[in-house]
């Protein structure tokens, strides 16, 4: 064993997305999250004998749109299969899914190849009441069949991801893309976007993939990143200790950071897939596919490019705004409020640099107290030098705290910038007098010494003076 072995993590993701159709995949039952349990069911989605599934046309269109947005080719004829297993949340004893011919395949999104994206129906929801719900445990398990039959698209990536952080960032882009398409709510807390991560490690330079484990059903970006990193660390420790990684399914507990085994390879299901005899192949016409392609909106990747090229926003900021669905929508709302001729780059920098610093990168700014119009106005006040950067930051603090109107806050807090006023000139005089050493240093060529003078002025004016303006006055006064 040598501790010099360097391992490369390899990660492939499987993402389930609930489609935001009005009704279920194969019956007319309405879809509604949080409805009274077992009120949205019918003989079809309860698996009664003799009932027949009818595919939801909207769901098929949404699946095609998803595939096109992910650069996939759309199969001219794809099949539904039955995936057989027994569980209380699956009253038919099988899930209708797709097997060897999925509707979408061979795509790519931002450097991660998409192996396939297929349609299937969701299972119902087991609810564990009391303790564990095991047969011998104190608790029991009840089933809410409302979710059963919800249309899903399952997206399977190639193993092209190499860290927890990359997985998180890529998933954020995927989520923003799906959200922009409008085919799903992609709400992780409500389970309309669910992600499993397949993880292995291999010695750097080795082509063959290592044995993988699968982390099930993580329901936040942060947990996904942490779970993947924890699993990479666990596998690395195993290999470094001369042991082997077992193929198994794991659960990550975010509160303790621990990984527990749900099942091993030996317990893996054999699903006995066979073609669904009650459904004909899905055969979308090329006209329909072209029509859906033509109606795709501007997607986050294109949006990031536009921000960078047309608005002059840095690549990193552009991606942050475009790949984060909520942040992007907010930014667009601020742009709209600012109107033509606004300094869009400055708006981007204030939203990403300052607002995010105050509300957090995962927050939805639309839910903050800072109205887009207020944000737009604040940035324009900075641009007009009506407030200094420091003053504007104080205004933003207030906006985040209790909302309101930037002009009113500037007025109430006395934050208006001083500009080129006699008052400012007077304070600069006082600053020069109080800092004779700095004056001497500047006169002998060390302009860095101006820091002390600016510091004095800022303190006196509580940040209302403009640093550039102060420098100009100092240079004039000292003849520099
Ligand atoms: P399984 O048959 O176990 O479901 P698949 O070949 O269908 O495995 O792949 C499922 C997912 O696991 C895909 O996202 C794929 O990219 C990923 N994957 C497959 N093998 C590995 C591996 N050795 N390491 C990491 N990810 C992998
Ligand atoms: Zn139904
Ligand atoms: Mg698989």
C-alpha cells in the first residue's frame, strides 16, 4: 500500500423530474402536491384489474422538450416497458417505464454527456408513521396514492463528473434549464426534482471505472455535494487501507454526515422488464419535434453567454445569474425595472456581489424585501454618484432588513454623497492638518500615504465622501 496513490472520483447522476402536467401519466387524475391523501386516484392509477393506461400527450411533449434542451436525439419510435417489483407504493406490481428504447438519448449539457432521458410514472408515497414502520417495529406504514402515476422524466448522465462541487453546480444548471422550460416545478423539497449519485474512484490515469456505490435520493444541492464528498472520502480510505469498495446503495444522513447501507449488490432487483402490451410505441412526428424545438425559450447556457457578450458581465457572474433559476429571474426583473440605458454590468455586480452576500447564495431574492425596482434605483444612484459605494451598502443593508425605497433611505439616513462641495473641501483640509506625516510622504512621491487622509475623511463623513473625489481635492491642494 502506498499513500502516494492519487484517486480520481467519477460520478454519474440519475435525476427524476416530476412533470408539471395537469393530470397523471396514464389516467385523468389531477396532480396536486399536498392534497388530502388518497383523494386524487382512480381505478387506473390504483392498478385495478382490467383498466387500461392512456398516455398523457402533454407529458410526452414535455419529455421531448426536455430531451431537446439537453441536446438529445428523439427516438422516432420509443417503447414503454413494465418494470416489475413488489412494494406497497406500486399497486399494479409494476411501474410503466422505458427500457431499451428511451424517448431521448445521447445528449450533452455543459460538458456532461446525457446517456438517456426516459418517461415513466412515479410510485405512490409510503409514509412511515411512528417508529421505522418495520413489521416488528412499533410503527406502521401507510400509503398515499395521490402521487402514484405522476409523470416523470428520468435523466441519466454518463459518468463525466469528478467532484461534489461539480455535481452541485451542474445540477443547478440542469434545474435552471428545466425550470426555464416550464416542464416541472423542480422543487427539491417537494420532491419534484430528486437525484441519485453513482460514485466510484480510480487511480489517476486508469481508464477502467472503479466499483460504484449509489447515494439515494438527496433532497438539497448542499446535501448532494456533502454526500458525494463523504462517499469519495469513504472509498478513498477503504482503498488506502487495502480494502475493496462493495457495490451497494447508500443513504447519506446530512445531520450526522454518516453513510448507511440500504442494500448490497446481492439484494439488487431483477425487474423482469417486458414490453407494455397495453400501450403502442410513442411515435412523435418530425413536425411535432421541430415545432417543440422552435418553441424552446432562451436556456440558461445561452443566457449566460448573452450576459457575458451583450451586457459585459464577467463569465463567472453571468453563469451564477443564469444557472441559478431564482437569481436569474430576479436579475431579469431588476434589468426590466432599470429600463433601457441602465448600467447592466453594475446591476449584475450589485446583485451577485452585494445582495447575495447579504441574503446567501441559496436564497430566492424574490422572497427578500428588496424589490427589483428598489435594487435598480439603488444601482442607478451609485452610477450617478448620488451615493458612494459605502453609502449604497448601508442603504442595501436597510433594504434587506425592512425593504422600502432607496431615495427615502438615503434621505432619512443622511447618506447623500457629498460630491465636489465646499463642505468636503473643508473636511479634506482638516484631514491634511491631522496627518502631517502622510502629507510629507505624498509630497515626496508616496501616494499610498493618501490612505490615512481618505480614512479620516470617510470617518468624518460616515462614508458619504467619494474616494476619487477626495483624491482629486488632495492632489489640487498639495499641487501633486
Ligand atoms: P446500473 O446498471 O447499476 O444502474 P448504469 O450503467 O445504468 O448502472 O448507470 C447508472 C448511472 O451510474 C449512470 O449515471 C452512470 O453514468 C453511472 N455509473 C455507471 N458506472 C459507474 C462507475 N463505475 N462510477 C461512477 N458512476 C457510474
Ligand atoms: Zn388515476
Ligand atoms: Mg440503471
